[in-house]
């Protein structure tokens, strides 16, 4: 199942945000229909991992980037 992620704004003055909103779709056609509405394609990016819909934070460890559900 394809998954999209969007970076959420951090605290004021923070350079980077490590909070993300994930949205999961049943198939790629549903994902493309969502991306074609409005300017969703500007903010949402395809994620290589299959995450459930929800809020995540990221952590870098020896295995690479890891998403942790908040």
C-alpha cells in the first residue's frame, strides 16, 4: 500500500522539523487522485516505507532513518 508523508512545521525559529504526517492509501490510483487535487503534490512526498496513517517523528540510528508513531 502506497504511503505519502508531509513535514509538519516545527517550533518558531527552528531550522528543521522531525515531525511528519503520514497518509496511507489502498492503491496507487487513490494516491494519485489525492495528489492531483489542489496543491497536494507540493507538500506531500512518497515514502519508501509502509506506514499507517498518523503522526510520526523521525530518529536516525545505525540502521538509517526510523519513523516512530507519536
